C-alpha cells in the first residue's frame, strides 16, 4: 500500500476504492467541506479514485491540510476578515498519521531532498491539469499547472511540472 500510494499506482487505488465504495468516499470528502463536481445526473464511479471528479485546488489543499492537522479539516481562509468555520473530521488522527508517514516517503523531484515534505502529485485525464500538494508540519501548499482555458498540454504531469514548484516554495 505504501509503495502504491507513493508511486501513484492506479490499480491498487481502484481496488481499495472498490472496497470502500465511491459514494462513501465522495460523501466523506463532502462532509469534510470539499465541493466536488460530478458529471450531471451521474453517480460516483471508480474513476473518482483516479481524479475523475472536479475539485478546486483550494478544496484539495484544504483536505491535505487536514492530514497535516491530524485528520481535522478547517476551511481555508481566502481573505482577511472572512468568518472562521468550525473544523470538521476527515479521518481519525492515527489514520492521518499513517497517510502522512507514507507521503513523506514519496520520491521527491530532482530539485529536492526527500524526507522533509509529505506530498502527492496528480495529472488529469488528457493532460489538462497537473498538481502537487504537500505539507511539512508548518504549512500546506497546493500547486496547479496547466492552461487557464483547460486545453491539454502534451506531457503535462504533476510530478514533472508541479512538484518542482512545490519544493521550491
């Protein structure tokens, strides 16, 4: 499981989601405060485990910050003076620790030293988006790369495009 998560192996991810159930995963993420976008009138399917759901970078970053906060998600504040909403439970503290422990072992990009940042990368279908999100105990940072018009970019991948920016930040 450790290797599968660190190397973004799709088959194990889909197998685990098949056991959990896509609807259950979507409900848990929504309960934690993430606004997810599914195709109109479609039920969640196993493709959500591979990024087959629309999600804003801010929501994804908020969820990863929840891992850093021992499984408790607090909505991100996008401007000063915004009302603070109550934190919500994403996962149990021990589960958050295990996931963070796995993610800190993810092989870093060439420009970075390993073992300092727990992080994950992703690439959308059709190479439209590449992202990397990481945390180090003080900060959680989300990086998105792609075209603002949503057009594909040949070879755009989170590990190559977004992860180096994450580690620079």
